[in-house]
C-alpha cells in the first residue's frame, strides 16, 4: 500500500518538475540513470553474495546464532558482524527482514542494522585519514555505546526481548 502512495507522490513531483523546467529535469534523470547503472554491478554482486549466504546457511543456524533465544551472545554476534560489514542501507534493511523471516530475533537484527549503519570498522582507515585518529576512534566508540544502549534499552523494552 505504501509503495503506491510513494510512487504516486514521486510521479506527481516528476511531472511538476518537468512542467517547471523540462531541460533540468531531463539532465537530472540522465545523471540518476548513469549513477544507477554505475552502481548496478556492485549491488548485484552484494545481493548475489547475500542470496548465496542465505541459501547455504540454514534457518536453524540463523535461529540458533541470532534468534531471540540466543540472548546476549546473539546480540553481540549481530553487533560484531554489523560492525565489520559494509552494506548500503537499501540492502541492509531487506537483509534484516529476510533474516527475521529465517528465524533471527528482532533485538538481534536491530543490533545488526544499528551497528552496520553506525560503526565503521571497514571504513576506519579512510575516516581517520579525513578526520584524524582520535575523532574516528571516539565516533566509533560512541556509535558502539549508542548501539548497545539502543538495543538493550529501546529495542529490548519495546519488543519485550530484554536480555
């Protein structure tokens, strides 16, 4: 239902943009298409890798490692995997939904996605080059603390999945 609303809004805004400046809108659409085509090989590879991983790893394994009964161990595994992963959000959220369908717990997946978006072990070297080592360390530690607080307090309380 939501996708109908969002696509309708996007279509109306596109038409309004075309009416206002056909030239700028077409330039923007061409740039968008080039960007999508440039990202397509990388995103296809990531989606393929995730699909193969989910085909190889059984739902029982996912449930035992990341299920709601895995407790603190499952949360720590999820946060650890999320910290060292490098996925865009438009891949991470569907992956989280798929893991939930495969038996993972809500709190564990919240930890995975939160650490995936906030903690950057893979991007640490680039971050320290741009912002300096102290900033990169403090930002990642702050993100880790906020992820744990988010998981333990907010997600755990809201879902009844406190450890």
